[in-house]
C-alpha cells in the first residue's frame, strides 16, 4: 500500500512539474495591437422655429491603431491616427469638419530601467482639399500632400509603460512638402515644393483613467528649428476624453491645439464633441 501511495505521489509531482514547465515555456506575446473605431453622428432640424436655425447633418469617422512590439531590449511603438468628418448645412452644402492622416513610429533599445536609445519617425498630411469658407467664393487653402510633413531623428526615450512616455530628439530633421499651387506657403520658399529644417523635438504620450468610465489621452509634440526662427516653438497638442456609456457607445471630446507660424499666424484650435458608436479590440501575437 505504501509503495502504491509513493508511486501516486511521484506521478502527481511529475504531472505538476510538467504543467509548470509547460506554462513557463509558453511563448510570450511580442506584438500588442490595439485598435479603436468610432463613428460620431450629429443632426439638428428646425421646422417653423421662431428663433431661426439651419438644418444640419454631420458625421465624423475615427480609426486609430496602436502597435507595440517588445523583445528582449528592443521596444517599437507605432501609432496610426486617422479621421475624417463632413457636415451638410442647408443651403450651404457640404463642408469638411475633420481631416487627418498621421503615422508615428518610435523604436528604442533599452539602456536602463526606463531609458532607451531611440529613433523617431512621423508623417502627417490630410486626405482632401481644404477651403476657407469665410471668403466668397470659397478659397482653396490646402490639398492632399499639401502640406505634408516628414520628421525623423535619433534621441532618448523615457518609457514607463505604453501609456506614459516621452522622447527627446535634439537633432531632428523635418521635411515640408507642397505641390506647385502652394509654393511660397507653409514655410516653403517661393518657387520650391520642399523645405528642410533641423531642430529639437520633444514628444510625449500620457493616457490615464479618471474614473471607471472616463479615460483621458494626451499627445504632445514640441519642435523648434535651429536653422530659422531659433527659439520659436511649434506646438501640436491633442487631447481625447472618452466617456463610456456601454460596451459599444461612447461620448468623445477632442481638443486639438496647433501653434505653427508657417501654417498660420494665429493659434489653431479644433473642438469635437459627440456621442457615437465605438468598437475597440486588443490582440496579442507571439511571432
């Protein structure tokens, strides 16, 4: 009987060890993918309304992706931000309310607990023509790839998590592209379609939970050009506040501020508020 009990005990120990070994040797995820899709719809209608008003229909489509790769000391984060919005105002037709295509990538090699040697890349443009509707007739002020910005350079990354990090790049190259219709604008010299600058770039990302159903995301980029207007700082600050109603319905507030003398002498500010459908998914890949 003792021999049987010893054999059973040995068998159980072997099974437990094998299960633990199998669990310990499972491949750890290298890719983490987080996608967010949101559609926001707004509508207002007036019939015999004494105080007046214009019938309006508006919709905004947002598609954002985060790709995070980790293996040993290598860390690679890529973020795609893309959005487009239209409104239709009675008797005035369609007008663009949002238009953005931006790709950010940041690769780092770990040198300390939170520090990495890094290399950043950023590309930013828009999809369709942009107009100034305050003039009559309306004036064309931008187009696809006019302007477009390509930024890249080495630096140092401090990263505590995927939700909190900042990157310092003291030697960042930036190219500004326009077509011949916009030569002489957006910092590009007259007769040229490309402008080059070299400067200091500071970028940061911070996302946190305010309450169980409210999330705040902050994306900040600061840039100053060594070759022209030294000390003048371009600012691009985007804030997204998401209020969760249920699994697929969220309320979104977007606040976007841009200070760039080459694009406009005034501070640019965009605000979006709406309630709409939202779909979010996470995926982990081990190859």
